[in-house]
């Protein structure tokens, strides 16, 4: 079989496994899919990356959401699709408890724990600001998809399931950190200083740095997702 065709088939099968929750980890989903598609030995270079699987998973989720029938009840406008953006937030974050971070910068441990800490700090500061707290929760998901290019992976993974404002906050967070530590020039500082959400960006950066405490108490992921869902329904 053509290697590129084989790669695409494995990618789709792995995404299906994640979509159905039969697997929650990208690595195990990839190898389980590979074993199903072929019994031949495969070098890792012929296997899809986490980012490729994530993109395929997003396509599956988008298709599922689009094919869900429209409810006929009077409350239909409040009903989320079967694979809503909240489901996709959960799917992105749930495997992150397996992603270990640099212990010097992140003594708290895994990526999910860090994300939940940052969410709680952001929610304490701006409990009414849905865009802001979603940015806090999802700001680092790319490290679990493509750690070599985590910023791009994060943007790609969330761009279709968050607002433009949330995406701006997430994409500019690394720049804000570089401004704070003095490793980037004045032009970038001026650009962000002139933006209407600069105050929230600075606050997000502060939450990101503070959300690295070992032992801090946080809610379970499903409860955090429900908090966001409840807030969205009060708008």
C-alpha cells in the first residue's frame, strides 16, 4: 500500500478511536489504529503526528455536529449539538493528564493540572468573561498535540471552537510573556499595549505563571466544562 495512503488511513482510524472515546491518548490511539490497518512493521516516520490526528478528529466532530437533527421543541435554541464545542474542549483536555511538563518551570506536574489551575485563577478574577476563562483553560493544549510547535498546534486545534477574542488572547500570550521577561522589542509591546484586550492579556499571563503550584485544589475537568457551559447560557 502507498505509504501516504496508509498514513491517512491510520490517521482517520486513530481519530475515530478518540472520537468514540475508545481511546483517550493520542499515542495509544495511533498504534492501535496502525495494528488494525496493517500487520506490517512501520517506522514512526510513516505514522501520523498528533497534530494530524487532531485535525482529523476535528473534521469528524464537525461532521457529527452538522448532521445532528434540529430539535423541534421551543427550547431548541438552547440545545447543544451532539459534539458541541464543550465536548471538543473536553476531548482536547482529557488526555493532557499524561503530558508531563518541564519540572523546573512547572513543578505542579501535568498539563491538565496546570490548565485547571490557570482556569480557576482566571475564573476568580473574571468570572463573567467567558472568552477569557476559555483562553485560560485551553492556552497550552498544543503541548499535548505537537510539543515541537505547540503555539501553532494550539491555534490550529482551537481556532474553530473559540471566539476571535479567545483566539487572540491565546495566540498573543507567548508574546506577552516575552515582553515581561525582556526578550522581545518595543514594537511588540506597543502593538499589544494598543489592543483593547491588553489588560486581559496581562492578567492571563499572570494566571499562567501563578498556576504552577503543587497541591493546589482544583475541580474535575467535567465540572470546569459545566461552569463554562452554564456561563454561556446566561448570555
